C-alpha cells in the first residue's frame, strides 16, 4: 500500500504526460522526436540506478499519452 503523497505524485505525473502530449500535438512535434528526446522531469526522478529503466517507461508513457490525446481531438 502507499500513502497519499505517492498517489498525489502519480497524479501530477499523469497530468504532466497529458500536458506534454497536448503541447507536442499543438506544436506539431512528431511522436518519434518527442519520445527520442524525452527525459524524466526532476520532480518525478527515482533512484539513480533505476534512471534508465524509468526513462524507458517514461518514453512509453508519452507514446500512450500521445495516442490518447490524438483520439480526443
């Protein structure tokens, strides 16, 4: 189980993903370009040894967020 602070952080992360996807679409940024250069924002970073894994998950999450944002347009 987890506490409210962790849930709040996840909700902030999901909001960040949605906003990043919407901004990319509005600016005409390609999915490949966005995903290839995406880095985990500092406020969502985890233990340094897990950084590459988190970056991979973050890029995958951005792809999904872009798909969702495209569906709602």
